[in-house]
C-alpha cells in the first residue's frame, strides 16, 4: 500500500505527458532509460546536498532560504539538467519541440519517484497523500520548465546558449521558491502565526501560477511540434521499444 501511494501519482503524470505528445510519440524503451536515469540522479543529488548542508546560517529564516535554493533547488535541478544533456540532447529521438518536455518530465518524475518512496516509507501514508498533491506535481512542473527551454535551445540555434542557461536557472528558481516558502513558513511557526499564514497564501498563489505557466508551455510546444509535422502517425504507432 505504501509503495502504491508513493508511485501511483508519478505514473499518472507519466501517462498524462506521454499522451500529450500528439506527434511522433517517443519510444518506450528510451523513455524507460530516461526515467531510470532520473531515479539514479538521486545519488549525486544527495551527495551535493550533503556537502552543501555543511554550511549553515545563524538565522532560521536565512538557513531555510539557503536550503531551499542552494541545497535542494540547485543540487537536484543541476543533476537533472546534466543528465538530460548527457542522455537526451544528442539522441536521434529528440526531433520535435514537445520531446524536450516529455524527456524532462520522465527524468524529473524518476527523481520524484525515488524521493517519494523514501518519504512515504519514512513518514507514512499521510506524507504520501500530501506529496501526491504538492511535491510530485511540483517536480513535474520544474521538469516542464526545463524541458521547454531545452527544446527552445535545441531548435533555435541563434539563442541556444541563452535558452540552455534558462533551462537550468528557471527550474532552480522555481524549486527554490517552492521549498523556501514551505521552509520559511515552518521556521517562523513558533513566533508568528500571521506571517506563517501569509507565507502559505503566497505558496498557494505561487503553485497556481506555476501550474498555469506550465500548461501554457505544454500547449505552446504542442503547437510548434504540429507545425514541424503536418502528418502525425496513428496514436498507437508510437509504442516502440527501441532505445
């Protein structure tokens, strides 16, 4: 039951983004490799987080912001970004705009899956429910952002460097903001209920806006992919296992 609570939300998002690819669907074999790479990316991310966690601030708020942006946001998104460049960037399967979002989502959700299993088996089903509603979708949206700019870099050589930079920086900023709002809220909970409440309102607003931005980016790359290919194959023709 705990394993199902931890993994079902991940696979629901995997299925969702797979069927959003209305052009040439990506081969399931290669998607499996990318997902597994995302699972394994937890290892270097933990190593970086452990090293960066040695540095602490006297202020609980400052430490929460540092942990959100540097320890969690930067470490995790950097590992995902480097693996996308290593595995996906030069792949012959990365041939449409929407592919960037698909591959980034599979890699990001691989990371989220392992992280979620750890949290659920450590803290129980309650943590799994909360993470299914918040943390797993957040990793998905960080990945959508990274994949969007990765595709823009791939198919717009004139602005490749700038878009590659944004493919890393924007997810780090989103991840850092997401974590920091929650961590700062927890840090001030002991002495200011009003500030904590305000931070939670900001968190909800931020989460909604992140979803809206992510959905718009998905639709935009769907449109660009359709412009690349005016004769999409049968919806089930994409079920390939080549890697």
